[in-house]
């Protein structure tokens, strides 16, 4: 995804480095082996458990802030607002990992070896520019995650209601229906998130000082050189991942909540 979003524009008469998702997959596998497909994933994996914990906590807090009583049923706009709060919470964890992941993946694609791994990348970023270097692209991460998280949770709750048979409770939804609702919510999430994600990847991997006005410079350059369609670079790669990953995520959440309610029903 990041390699497709950040590949340089070719010189006149030269082909693109990657013609599409499957060409990128094939070339990465050929040049770097299976490990190349997971380049830069250590940082996101380390942060994924606390990130999802904070994500669902933020959503729960967003709902509680809007409820006058615990039994209040929220409207879909209110669920969207609660999801947006979740996106604010997760950005603090996501931004550094996203920056490191992008830099390591671009390094692998160009053949340079400036960073030996995630920890070395974080150390060098901090040494060069302090905490601002590690958190470069935080505003764009917020622009991606806040509306996308709102769409994510609102869509999931809407689909659960739609898929619940008449006369049955949403809490009794079957596993296949939970998987379907979670997977589709992931697709809606990324449909909103991809344009700011493209801008974020470009900005986070750019040399210092290239975009002095931040995302506005990145947006102007992309539209001027590659057109509006460039904002959806990596769409296929993201969608292939979105359904199964988010289906499993929501199923895990629902199982965990049922388990906790069984162990500590008064929590």
C-alpha cells in the first residue's frame, strides 16, 4: 500500500515502478522474499494491541458522554461522533508507528539501508529532529482516522441492527453476521481513509523541508502531477486487507465483551 502511494512519478518514456497492486506484490516477493511483504511491520504490530484497546475505549467513552442514562439508544450521527472521538485517541499511538513503517517500506523499495530496523529508525528520527520528527504527519493521521473511525463504528452498529432478525436482540447476532458486519465496516472505514492516507504516506516519507505548508503542498503536487485519481492509490491493496482484518477485529471484540460480562457482570 505505502509503496504504491509513494512511488515516484516516472520520467517521460519510462514505466511506473509498480503498475498496480499485484505487480507490486510480485516484484516485492521476487526482490526481497516473503520478509519484504512484512517490511516495517514491527512498529505497527507492537502498537496494535494498545491501539485497539484505546480505540474501543474511546468509542465507549464517546457513547457515554452522549447518553443521559446507560439505556439511551444513540442515533447514527451520535455513533459517528463517538467513533470520531475514538480516532483522536488512537492517533497518539498510531502516528509514530505509521511514520516508521512508511520509512522502512520506502527504504526497502529504493534499496537504501539507512535504518536497520524499527528501533533504529525511531532513534535516528529522534536524534535528527526530536519528538517532532517521530510524530511527523500527526495532523494527517488525525485527518485520516477521525472521520474514518466515525464511519467505522457507525457502519458496524448500523449493519448489526440491519442483520438482526426481527424479534431477536443485537447481542445474540451469529458469528457469520458479526464477521460480515465487521468486514464491511472495515471497507467503509478505508473508503473514507484512503485519500488522507495517501497524503500522509507522501508527507511522512518526504525529505525535510519538501512540503513547508504540510498536507496542502502534498495535495497540490499530487493533483497537479497525477490528477485526483492519485488520491486513491493503493485502493485494491487496502480493500483486500480491510474485510478479513476488521471482521476478525470485531469478532474478537464481541467475544471479549461477552467473556468479561460473564466473568465480571457488574463491571
